[in-house]
């Protein structure tokens, strides 16, 4: 209980006696701290929602047989990166089934080239979701790496100004040096107070983002494989040629390949 007033008084004393350069350094560090805490709180909320929503979505997807079941039912899993990827893939697959269908035994399928278009969309969606998860992390890494150095700059500058004042006054007593040195050290303390929370937040969030991204990549591969098995025309070239000849002999114009 006694420590807090002592620390508060020391901080007030140091800032009061700080030079203009020292105060400017502390202000810059406080602004950096404000930005980093904004990112920490915002990103933490985003990641917690993403993890919870992704678990629900993957459980729902695992219970389906058809890759388009969730879209047909109109279910929503807001905040789940895997669901956003699923939506993009389902929309592209539906487009290819509607615009470039291949009829196989009375059922609509898509060609191998159309499937490649779906895979490209999935890759783009995965990259977009990864970039969304990493957005703002540069601020935390800047606070971690730059905070202590900015504080050190303010300290060195303050100590340099203190010694210059001592040289001008021809007095090297502790009473003369103490205010300037204390004011200089407050910049280093502020830099550490900015960097330490940012470091813990950054490490936790990087680990969480890496986990979600790996989960997203795994789902993308699984989703693409299930689309291939359920909707891609996987007949051998001999079967396609025989089917085309049969339809030609029957006088049908429906595309077979």
C-alpha cells in the first residue's frame, strides 16, 4: 500500500523535472501504448470469436455429407474464417454448376478446369482470411521492438542534457544531478511499460493466429477434396469419349465433356 504512493510521487517528480525532449519522448511512448492496447483488445476479441465460431462451424460441417449442405440450409457462422472460406468456395461451385455444367448419368457435375477455378477461389479466400487475422500486428511488433529504444533515446538525451547543465553550473553535487537523472530514467521506464504488455499480447496472438491459419489450411484441403469427390467429373478419358460418341449417335447436343 505504501509502495504505490512512493512510485506515483517518483513518477510525478521525474516528469515534472524532465526536459522538453524527455516529455516529448514520454508523450510519443504513451501514444504508442494507446495504439498497442487498442490493437490488443480489438484483436483479442476477434481471435476469441474466431476460435469459438470456427469450432461450431467445423462441427456442423463434419456432420454433413454434401459440401453444399450448410449453404443450402442457410446456416451462418459469423466470425469464423473457415466459414468465410466455405462461403466463397460454395458460391464459386454453385456458379460453375449453373454456368458450366457437365451432365453425368443425369446429374450435374463440373469439369476439371472448373474445379481448378474453385481451388483458386479457395486459395484466395484462405490468403484473405490470414491477412485479416494478422492485420494490426505490426503495431504490436513495433511497440515491442521500438518502445525500449525510444525510451533509451529519451534517457540518453536527458542524461546528456543533465551533464551539460552541470558543466555550465560548475556544480557536481547529488542534489544537482538527481532531478535530471530521474527525469531521464522515466523515459526508459515508460518504454518498458509500453513494450512488456505488447510482448505478451503479441506472443499470445501470434500463436493463436498460427493455430487458426493451420486449421484453415487443413479445412481448405479437406473441402477441396470433398468437392472433387462429389461434384467433379472424374471419368477416364476413354469413358468420356465413349459417352460423347453415344450421345452423338443419339443426336443429342448436350455437352458431355
